[in-house]
C-alpha cells in the first residue's frame, strides 16, 4: 500500500514540474525566444587560441580569440 502512495506522489510531482516548465516557456519569453547570436564553427589553434565564425543579427563574423583578447578578423558574406 505504501508503494502505491510513493508512486502516486512521484507522478504528481513530475506532472507539476512539467506544468511549471510549460508555463515558464509560455510566460517568460527569454526562455523560448531564438537568440541573435550563434557560433557557426570554431577551430582550436592551440592553448586557449581559436578561430570562430559567429552569426550575429544575420551577419557572419570571423573572430580571433586568445586568452587576452577577441578580435574581428573579417566580415563574411551572408
């Protein structure tokens, strides 16, 4: 009998969590909205150095990233 109470409680808790997540996605637009920034590709060149292609607001940029700085190397075509 106790096992049925435990299973029932777990089902109620999981159902409540699913409901809360759905409500958050509906009423908190930042959680569901697409982002204006995305990393298209990256190439690791060494210790904390890499080349990255990022897309921001429809424009693609080639970035050089080191442990000290981030530099725009090239503006790429769409």
